[in-house]
């Protein structure tokens, strides 16, 4: 349940094999008749990754479809600098700007490679380890690579058909990946790989797990995140630690930089090495993420964004260390700003109807990956206050497909709470006509629907639906109190908010009150399960990976820390668990419901869908269960994502008698 929002199926179309059109191409495009978006369009859409500016800020490197592109400040189009026969992603510049490091499987196993950036030339393999490398944390002098790996990751894969028993000794023993079970061999530690010799040395190697390391500017130390308390697996709290990077494990003592019950993530040194910035939250569930700094020698942390009261998701120091640039959620947008470290003065830089996904700063140069109100992500530059679009990766697609209008609305719920929602209407919408309507509920629950093109939403609209996407209490973008409002009240505090969104669409003359459907994934699936137990207004429902019987998940899914913190153990607080479990009200459900989930999902195990599906079938309610084999909560192959959308739309068409515009 605790994911921001299910990954948007927003993939952008590369216009040719070797170039991407720049923004000016839009004005030169020939007008053509546009068709409704079709499910097959998902296969031809692609998105640029995080931009990386060269040290002098004159060039931008980024990846699309596992290929690298380079865009100079004076260029009219980006050019591909790798071929499509092997993967290439995660570009990083060398300190002198002469080389571009990246990750690739071109040697048969994922390794670090580099390309000459100032002239044409062949890629050079940098690492040749016996194990795959999937992150690019180069030391400042580019001689070592910092790795976060478990013992089992650092050995050559062995083909074996013989299964061995899994021995569990940990309290936190599941996660939604691989085989799900966490053994001692799967605990992550820090390693330094010497690039010249290939020698691998452990920086940490004890009973605790370490994550999110970062080099000090002189390469002599590493900061990382870890919970090293006696009850480390009981909750989400952790701290920042410092360890020398050049001394053998066992000969040094760690320096603890913070000591409180908050959560921390993504530490990064100030360029002069005297301070460390990080993201912190009061707790690991509803605590709003804020930007903080702490002296590298230890001391009292300072919260820099306390006055903002918004969820911070990414940051970077300016070259001189005086400012920190960051992204924050705000009422369905993801804005870009900076804060002065000295006095916590916040300066908004981009605060329009955009979603900012990633950025990189070099001096006065800023490159971003963002999208406008109902557009697809692309590469932009920000010079002063001037935002300039540098690529239109989907120019051909946007010229041929009718994009459904998406607008943001606000209204009051039954108790006076102001709620916001996005409403997408069919591209051929006619004023005064009511349409079959889908109430789409986001996951998290701590997340938000945001500005930008969402393939699933656009697909439903192309099928003739109005799509209502509320950000009820529990969502980011409205401050800490708004997020924490659903503490111990899942599906209770937020239920009237989402129903108010439907009523708003009906009162606005958009939604047909006799043709309503509800759907959602993860926490959105849980809220869907809740909605159908409390109202019969919806003629159809589709629940993706939603919890149904909370007590049954204690130890079965990956959230024992969450349940223990918020609900307590089920044997002491069973009534609390049951009050939040929609399965126990399954006898009140009359809505035909489609349940969908991944076979190997340990975030929200398939057990939840099976229990609810079985209950409805026994009770004579039409229900269907779709199991996607071999997949977890996310990261599905595209054919499953497409199948999911079509099954949901077909289910709704059947029960709402919807007019199908496109399949």
C-alpha cells in the first residue's frame, strides 16, 4: 500500500532512431486529423530520464529507452550517442567533462562504461566484475565505485535446479522482490570497488543494513543511512552515520551524526564537506518529508523547509553550497524551488501547473525533466526565470492522437474539508451531455494525482468515460495535517472526500449518476474495496492489489513495522484491525467487482483479492479474479499493463453500457 502512486504508464515516442525533435518542431507541424488514443499506443511511447548537465553546463545527457542522448545548448535537436543493440542508461559526467560514464549490459553483464564526450569514439569498459553493477556512485577522483550490495549479489550466478530450505531469523523477513524472504545473505552493506585493480573491499559488514551512501567531497568518508538500534527491525526510524572510506572493516568506529526517532534518507555532502543535507520525516508512514541539514562533524539538525509545510522529494546543493534546490508536492503539482541554507529563505523557481520529476544544477544552469498540465515529460532548461522546452519526444504521437482535456477542481466535502480532484473528459466531449464516469483512486495512501499525461486515464477517456481522480485526506500536496488525517481511520476519513468528488462531477453536469464505476490500485484498491461495502451507487468496480482483511496480513505481507506502529499487534487490538477490513462487510456488497493482482505481490499479497473474490462469489455477486503470474506489486511487463487496462475497461463497458470509442 505504501507507494506514492502506481508508476504512470507514461512512455514517450522517439521520433527517429538518432534524434529527438526540439520544441520548435511543434509550431512547424502539419495539422492532421487526430484519432482517439488506443491501447497499442502504449508500445510506441517513451520518456526521457533524469537530465545530467556537463560540468560547464553547456550539454545535457539523458537516456530514453535505454539509449543515451546528448543535447548541447546550441543544438536544435538531441543526438543519440549509443546504439540500440545493448542497454545504456544512468549517464554521469566525468569531472573534466571529457567522458560520459554509464551503465550497460553490452559485455553480457551490467557494468560501468564510458564514452568520449567531446568527439566521436567507441565506448570503453570501466569495470569487469564477476557480478552485475546497477548504480554509478563514483568517487570524486573517479578511481573507486561505491556499491550497496548483499553478500549473495557479489558472487557469480550459479545455475542450479536444486531448491534449498530458507531459514528465517529476522523480525522483518519479507519484502516485495525476488523470493520475498529476507535472509542474512540478503542484508545490504557498503563496498568500495577499485576500478583499476578490480579489488572489492567491504566498508561495512556487520548485522545491520546500510543504504543510500554518498561520498564526501574528498573521497575519504562515506555517509549512509542505517538503523543500528537493538530493535532495528521494529520500526522505520533510522539515523545518519559516517565511516572512513579507506580503512579496513573492523579497524574503525562509526560516527553517528543524528540520534532521534525520525526517518532519514538521501544524505548528500555540501561541496565543502562541512555539512550534510538529507530528507527527514517524523515517522515512516504519515510524516511529511522535509529538507534538513546537519554538520558533518555531528550536531543538532536544522529543518530548512518547516515553514513550507509541503512534501519534499528530491534535492541538490548549489555549487557554492549556499542554496539547496528541491522538488515539492503542492496541490497536484510538483514544484521546483531553492532554499538558502543560512537562513532557510525559500525562493520558488517553478510554481505553475507542472509536475517536476528530476533536475540537475551546474552553476547558473538548470536542466529538468517535467511536464506541463496535461502533457508528457520532456527535457527543459531554466535560465534565471525563463523555462525553455528543449525536446518534444512525442511530437509525432501528439500530432496524431486526440489528448483528452484534464482540469483541476476544488470543492467542499460533507464536513467542510476542501478537496481537490482532477477531472478528465473525453476528447470529443459535448457540453450538456452526461457521460459514464470512473472514480479512480490513487495508491499510497500518501501520494497524489498530479498534472501531466497519464496513459491509463487517457485510455479510459478514449473509451468514452469521464475520469474523476480526487486527492482526499492522506494525500501529499496539502500539508502535514492533511496527510495525517487518516491515521487509524483508513477508508473512514477519506471515504467522504472521494464520494464528494463524484457528487461534484454529477452536479457539474459531467457524470451520469446512473453509470458510475470505481477503481484503484494498491491503497486505491483498498479504498475501492471500502467504497463498495458502503454504497451501492457504483454499477461496477475494479480492485487492483487492495487489502481486504488486515489482520491476515500481519507477517504475510511486508508491513509488520507499519501495523505495529499504527495499529499495535492484532492479538491486542483485533477490533481496530477489523474496523479497517472491508472483507468483514462483504455481505453488504452488491457491486460486480473485478479483482486483479500479481502472483508474487508481497506489498499487498494476492490473498486479499482471493478472500474478497471468494466471498462475493459465495454471496452471489458477480466477480472475477485475474492473477498475473510471476510479478510483484509493480514493474510489470508491458503486456500485463495493457491487459490490466483493457480488462478493467471491458468490465466497466459491460456493466455501464458505455459507448466504446476505441479499443
